[in-house]
C-alpha cells in the first residue's frame, strides 16, 4: 500500500491489552510513506497497567510517528477546519468510545477528532475492542455500522467461551481497512472468526 501524500490520524483509546498489537500497524503506515498524527485518550495519557506504563506507550508513539501527540480536546478541534486527515482510525476503539461516538458525545480528544472527520465527510475506521460488543454495546455498534463514512476493521469474538460478549478487531488489518475506506469500501469479510477457544 502506498501511503505517500496521505495523512493518517491514529487515535488510541484505553484497551491497554491491545497496544502491543497496534504499534506495529502504526509503523506500517510510516513505512508506506504516510504522515501519521497520533491522538490519545485520557486513559492512554495517564494510566499505567500491567501491559506497560503510559510514559512508555507515549514515547513509542512519538518515536514511531515523529509527531507531537494530540492529547486534549483543544488540540484536536483544529483537525476539522484544517481538513488535515485523509483517514482517521480509532484503534483500539473501546466500548466506552464506541458508545459515546454512537450517541454523539464529544468529551475526549479522540471523539473530537472523530467528530471533525465526520464533519468533513472523510473516512473514520474503527478497530473495536470491547467486552460487551454482543451485550449493551451491540446497539451502538449497529448504529455505527449504518453511519455514512464509518468503516470497521474486521472483527470477531476473541474468546466466545469465557467472554461470549467480547468482540475484538484483527489489529493486523488496520492499514488494509483504512486503505479500503479511502476508496469508499468496507474491507470484507467484516465479521470474522478471530480466535478458536477451547
């Protein structure tokens, strides 16, 4: 995929267990020639977990992209008027962010960036990672599935035995899903068998 001349917004929300999966995808955008603008939620900015410290993840984002990280609503707001982003992906996109996006809430830099992208009629690509994707959040995902200019990274149940409501995207397909979205297409198949669970 040739990303030369394209600016990709890469927004990360607090599904900390997937961060190690998404960092190589950001590098793939860079390797393809993209300018990548990193955007993080407050959870990513401030939370240390068993999967790593916020300082470490932020450093990786800065080192990979070479750009300053957008971490406030005020910093994200100009993305709308400037029409900077050709495509924006929220990867991972938590259930909390999914719910707020589906219900037109804008209380984080990631959601402000999404609002700006939708205002401009440009593609927004979601890589969902939520324990209640087939629970309360199923209705929100359904709303987003039929929303113009919103696309999904193919997703499926990651552990249907132990966590039957959980849905997680195939993070390794993020660049492919974004590339398809730039052409106005949903990468298919969208619903996949993600993992086998005993």
